[in-house]
C-alpha cells in the first residue's frame, strides 16, 4: 500500500496517508473516537475505515497485522507491539481530560493535593 511505499521512500506525507490508507478506528462511544472524528471533519477528510475496535491495544494489534493505520494516544507498550509511531506534525489532536470527584464528598488528603496542583498549573 501507499504507506509501505512512503516508508520505503523515507518520507511520509501525513495528509496523503490520512486520505488514502485504511484506518483502524476505535469504538465511536469513546472520547478518543469523537476527537478523531472531529479531526477528520476539520481537515475535510473522509477516512477509509478498515474496521472498528473496542480499544487502543486491539487497534494497534490490527495495525501490526496489516489492516492499516490508527490514531491513538502514545501508549508505553506500543514500542513492543510491532507498530511504528509517526510524528503527527501539523496533524496533532488535542483532547481534554477531566478530574471528577463526588459533589458532596470529602476528598482524601492526596486527592486534595492533586486537585490543588491541577488548579494551580492549569487555571
């Protein structure tokens, strides 16, 4: 496929790959999938979906088996999974994560410290 040809040439045009290669998607009930769908919409790209997997590890396994590429967070174990990570360059995706606690509950000492740290760093 085009990815192998691009890798053999030593260059990978991210847009060419995103437009032409099959993608292994994550289940559409996940926040990752919503971010990826939004990314494709913003780029004006209709992905060629090879299959949809429940999670990142199974998506990476399908990529290692030759189903296409995937867009997932950088997980520590990906280096040993038979896949190659590409720098997304201009095509990076940002996503929000949240800290959640019980509305009327008291936080433990350490959870309180974490909350304080997060608010100081990111507010």
